[in-house]
């Protein structure tokens, strides 16, 4: 086992010189730090930065966000995906406003009780904002710690996460936020999944995997679940006022967001059930795209309803409405639907 003090000193010294510039690293505001951690879950830093700036400009304080309507919050989140993150964060912020007078609690146990706060978010926010002695374990830390210790435990197991958190505790008894960020930054910049830059690693001397030549084998992760593919048919419907038919989702996935009418291929449901059997639909899709979720892929085919619909003669279900082509920004559309909208707008 390597010298703990030497390892931490080498890592932190490297981080202080080489860390990337990020707006949330220039603040001690726990609300901003918390927001950044939520946005960064399964999203790249370069993507998050613009969203972070727009979000904090519109909702600069906890009070501002707590008063906002969910639709507006989701609009500022549009394109980041994983919308349950935004909903949970909004709910938690309202709870902070009501119970803690707009002050994010610095007690890790109280913070963990808020909506959407899991072990990683708890450790990251509490350590970075309040220097609480908690160890963050994300994908980067799993990789770094596995290689440093030549550790072949399965990082997909909860028991491994718990063990890593325990083993990292001695390093976060002081300067916990800096250490945690340094570990994650090392994984992002040097100890990368493929072709890691071992020769530039500040803790190479402490790395057992480098010594034994086993770096490419680590970390160990169980085989990923094969993604399910679902074929979806999307229908573009216009009325005599050149308005587009849209529908609000009721499913758990992308709940309450808006889309063009979409039906799973082979499903008995069809757009004709809404518009009538005398409509004409294009024989071939005008556009195709794939949309990836964590464990699911939508293979989307877009069709045009060639019949212009008489708005006054169709009674739409409650979840549907007509949208003027210039009103798109008033609705929360998932990325896939925005791509379709952009395509048909240029056609």
C-alpha cells in the first residue's frame, strides 16, 4: 500500500495546477454547486456549461427557482435529457425554501433527505460546499481507485461502492472537496477509460496497475445490459391554419413533455383513431432518426399526414392540442422531437 500523505499531496498539487476552468469552481454557493452536480450526471462538462449559465441567470437564487413553474424549469433544462433530474431538483429546492429558509443544509443527513439526493450527490455537494468528510465515488473515481490498488472487484456492485467509500475516508478528513475533485479530474483527464496517459500521471509511482501492467484490464464491470430497441412511428399533422398537432406524454419516460403524435410500431393505436380513417399518410417516412436512452433506443420513422385537417371538425383528446409553428419555444420538447421539428421546418 502506498504512502497516504505522499499520494494525496501529489494528487492535490497536480489538480491545483491542471484543473479545468469551470464556472461552478469559482463559487462557494452551495445552490450553484448542487445544480452543477445534478446537471453533470451522465452529461459532459462542455455541454453543461452553457446550460448552467442560462439556468443561473434565470434562477439566480433558491427563492427564484422555488417560485418558478415546472414547465419553465423544464424549458431551461430542455436538451440536457434525464428530465427527472430537473423535476427532483426543483422539488428539493422548494423544500429547502420552505424548511430551511433558502439555506442548503450543511448537515449531510438532512441534505440526503431531499428529493433526488443520492450518495454521490450528497458526498459531492457536502464536501465541496461545506468541506464535510465524505468521499465521492463516480465512474472516474471507480476507475482511478481500481487501478491504483490493482483491484478486480466488480464496480457495478453496491458492495464495491461502499468499500471504496470506506477506503477513501482517510483522505477526506481534511480538504475533502479539493481531494474529491482532484480524484474525478484525474479520471477525466489522465486516467481515462481508453489509452490513459500514465506517463503524465502525478500518482504513477503509487499505481499498482501501472507497476503490474494491468491498467487496460481495470476497472472490472459486469457486462452492460443490451439496449432494447423500439420502433416508433411519428406523424406530422397540419390543419388549415398551418398549425401542428402535438401531444403531451403521460408515460413515465419523458413524462409531461410534448411530442408529435407517436405510436409504437405494431401497436394497435394509430393516428387514424384520432383523425378518422379517411386521412392519407405518406407511404414512406420523410425522416428517420435514433434516440438513445440509458437502456433503450427509439428507432423513429417520421410520416406526413398528407390530408389537411379541418380544425373545427376534429375533437381532440385532452392531452392533444394544435401548436402554431412559431410557438414551439412555449412547449417542452425532448431532443428527438426538436430534431424532427427542425427538419420539417427546413423542408
